[in-house]
């Protein structure tokens, strides 16, 4: 069994330290943290690294930082899992080979099966852009099964 803490699109007006305190409490029992891009402040990634879990990050558009890959793909617990910032277009060959495709960019929660691929977007924990939604998630992978837990984010004032 492997538990991934999923977070992304950490943009907008918020206090980084408050977000990181919230994340630390909810990601305490995860094995790894995956950030789907658009972190805005480098202190976000630094703070996630400081949690002591392996951190996987893909490039987004805010910032567009080519020191991070555009896509990652791993076989975990019998599942092909990939992560990319922008949601793949219909018919995308890379996504079609995945069991799970984690993406960001739209700032909208998504848990949708399309063909063989389950598309997951945990939205944004900072209500960035045109949404009031503040969410992140934990994806538990175990023996070919995947369970997604939605975490509604409430940052202290």
C-alpha cells in the first residue's frame, strides 16, 4: 500500500506558512507528496520538502520552471500512475496508457473515469482563480485499487 498526498495550484492570496501547517497535519501519514504544478512561491515547495516525505513535482505555468519535468509516470501497486499539470486532451496517447492521470490547471475537483483512465484533479487549496473551492487529497493505492480522499482545506485566519 502507498499513500500519495496530492496538492497543486497553490496560487493566489494566502499565507504560505498557514497552508504548510494545514498540509503537515493532513499529510502526516502519507508516504509521498505529489504537487501538480503552479506553486507560485518557492517557499511552498521548500516547505513541502521539509515535511520529510519524497516530493514529486511537475512543471506548471506559474511558474514555468523547466527544471521540473512536464510529466511523470510510475508503476505503483500494480497501477500505471501519471501526473501532468495541464489536463490531457481527449485522445491523448500518453494518458490513454495510464490507469490514473493526476492533473491540475483547471482549479476544479475532478474524479472521472474516461475509458481505462481515471482522471483526478484535487483542485486548489488556496481558492486560486475563479473558484472558491479549497481542496487537496490523499490517494491510497493498494494491490491494483485506488481510493481518493477529498480534503476540504480551511486555513486559519
